[in-house]
C-alpha cells in the first residue's frame, strides 16, 4: 500500500512539473507567434494567446508529466 501511495505522489509531482513548465512556454510561444505573424500589438497578442495557451500548456504539460512518470516507473 505504501508503494502505491508513493507512486501517486510521484505521478502528481510529475504532472505538476509538466504543467508549470508547459503553461508559460505555450503562452509565451503563442504570444510571440501572434505578435509577429498577426496584425496585433504585444498586449493584444498576449490577450489572444491567453486562452489557447492555457489550454495547450495545461494539457500538453500534464500529458508530458504523465508520460515522464510512467517512463520513470519502469
């Protein structure tokens, strides 16, 4: 039972690290992309990138965290 609890904590920590890395990365990259490719000033590009960057960063970071935790177990 203790080993399973340790695996859950490890999985949660990996997901959290993935989200904390993926969230600012996705928002930053989308902001730069919208700013350079679109007809937006920087603040408008940041606003346009906020929702898709959040969704992409949380989903992608969480998925990467799960994949890392599963690979680390074996």
